[in-house]
C-alpha cells in the first residue's frame, strides 16, 4: 500500500506489471538474511 500511495501522491500512474530482480537468490545464498531482491513497479507521469 505504501508504494501505491506514493505513486498517486506524486503524480504517477502504474504503467505495467511489477517484477522482481533477484540480485542474490536462494540458489546463491542459503541464509535468508543474505537474499537481495529488488521489486520494480513501472510508472509513468500523469
């Protein structure tokens, strides 16, 4: 909800499906604290 609020409050619209980039995936690290995932939300200015 925080991302959706920011998008609306800052004059943007969502412009596609969200996707993830796994910088450090479970295949690379067995410790969950070492996992790094970037969640991306395509947006466009209103």
